[in-house]
């Protein structure tokens, strides 16, 4: 597989397979990352949706939290969706007691920001750098409360709520593009991996 970017999907909980499928469809060699040795084999990492409190606890239990933090700090490209965005955010609001994030992305996210009435919904969104809108699926999604100076909003809801951000090689979305077969965020992530 010469020339295939080697990327990982953090595979502790959540919609791991959906991300692996999209990445493989784009020609990447995918490792499901559960141990530090597997993280060491990859040049980029996807943090899937799921339950951020569970993923974060398991990451600590598996000895992965510190290695992931270090990899991000050393410039590894990462794409976080939904719970993965929460894990990538520097600051988490409405987290569980003692909830930690890996951090790296200069944003404040609020968990479960859409309330009970709108636990899940789909909408079409314009994203900076894409020439056609994205079908975005939100499932108990977080909202990006504020974007710090190092990050940049690349997608917002009609009311102005930020739901997609980029900061160098870090990419985060509140929604799940992979459930609708949308692959442009994964392409953008793989472009960061290839460029490194
Ligand atoms: N509400 C979840 C959390 O706080 C995220 C939901 C998702 O990833 N679809 O982790």
C-alpha cells in the first residue's frame, strides 16, 4: 500500500466502523487504535462520535490519553466529530464531573447543547472551502460556544452557532458527516496527513 496515508480511528467506543469505511474508501490504510503501540503506527487520527465521557474514561484506562495528547501537541492531524470534537476541545462546558478532554483545539464546546426537543436533526450547511453544501446530521450534538484566536470557524448554523472549526491540521465538527456518506471532511483530514 505504498503511498496510502496511514491513519487511525480511536476505537474505544462510538461509530468507529463508519469512519474506517469512509477513510478506506478514500484509499487510506486504517488502524483501529486501542493501544499506544497502534497510535505510534499512524500519521493521523480520527476521534469518532459516541459518548465523550466513556471514550475519555476508556482512553485513560487503556493508557492512551497521554499519548494522544502528546501526538496532538507534536502536530498530528486529527479530525474529531461530535464526541470527538468534545475530546479535541481545550474547554468543555456541561461535561460530566471530572470529565477531561485531550485538548488541542482552541475552542469552548458545550455538550448536548441542543436540548431534548432537538436531540437529533439534519440540515444542509455551507462549509468554507467546499463548493457545495454538506448534509449534516446532529445527534445529541455539542455546540462550539466560542472560537479562540488560534482556531477558525468554517461552518455555522443559520442562527450563527458554530458547528465546524479548523486550526492548522486539527478539524472538528459538531455533526456526523459519515452517516450521510459525506467524505469531504475526511478528504480534508487526509490532505493534512499527506502534507505532513
Ligand atoms: N452527547 C455526546 C457526548 O457528550 C456526543 C454525541 C455524539 O457523538 N453523537 O459525548
